[in-house]
């Protein structure tokens, strides 16, 4: 009886295994082919072309340079007046200089500004996403900043300059 039970068990296992293999191959044969769409999509949509009469879009490097120059702790605000739309008031400039020097002593610098997603805005400006990184930041600090074309030179819109200096001097 043991041999008969053993033979029945082996036959049952073989039948189950064959059925499972057949069901698997059947489901593979009937499965539709899936083409990954994500791999063929562009990572960033291209920026919209500027409207007629609007200046050409600046490069990320141009805007990153403006951010670097505005937040340079070794340069006085009165030298930076031409980097901010409508200039910098003396009271704001003194506070910004103080905060930037303090952040420098605290080890916040050097900072890097990665500019992306540059989009034209009505008038003669653009908005761009700026990721700020530096030795004291746990991760990038992301800001959307507005830049204005003043006679062929890109400058930070006044409120954007204040937000940039505030982010650059934040203590973490």
C-alpha cells in the first residue's frame, strides 16, 4: 500500500506541475506587450518661445551667474545695485551685506545655483526654478525666482533678490 500511495502522490505532483507550467505559459502567451512610455518622454518640456518683442530667453548659466553675484559675501551691496531691478535701497543693502558676511563666517559658502525651467512671463522677464546647494544645506533649497531684462542685462526682480539673499543666508 505504501508503494501505491507513493506512486499516486508522485503522479499528482507531476500533474499539478504540468498544469501550472501550462497555465504559466498560457498567461505569458496571452499577455499584451507593454511599451514603456516614460522612457520616450522628454524630461523637461522645451521652454515656450518668447513672444514677439520679448527678449530671447537667458541661459541657465546667465541666471546662475546673477545669483552668484547677488549673494557674493565679499562684494558690497553698492556694487550689486545694477544686479537688482530698480537697485537696492541702502537700508536693505546694509542688512543684506551683514547677513551674507555672517553666513560666510558660518560656513554657508560656497553655494551653487542650479537654474532650470526658464519660462517667459508677460513684460520683459522670465521665471525660473533655482535649486540652491551649499555646505550647510541638508538638501537643495528650491525657489522660483523672477529675472528682468533691463536693456539687454538680466537682473533679479527686487522681491526675488530679497528671497534669494534670505535663502542663501538661512542657518540650518
